[in-house]
């Protein structure tokens, strides 16, 4: 398996992703903002850009991200 293209370590279970938060030029280069919920696995992947959000101190924190399956929870508004 390949690792996710980008991993963000976060401290809250509910996260927002627009695909352009860290890109100069902003949202015009990203995707619609979606809200994702990290479950008991300790991580969630954005269905648009594949960015992975890992909960600090959770079960997925500090492990080889390439060993974890893609895991999205569906996007909500």
C-alpha cells in the first residue's frame, strides 16, 4: 500500500477539509469544504483530496500510515 499524500495530526475528532488550507491562493485551488469525524480507528481520510487526519494520541498516531487502509466517513455539511 502507498501512504496517503498528506497527513495532518489534529487534536479534535471533528475536522474540516477544503483541500487548500495550506495552499497559497486558497479555496480556488481546493474542493468544497467537508466536515469529517474521526472514529475509534483514530484517523479519517478526505474523500476529495485523500488528506488523512490523525488524532494525536489515538491508535493511528505514530504508526506507519502506509499500513492503514483508506478510511473515510462520508462528508457532511
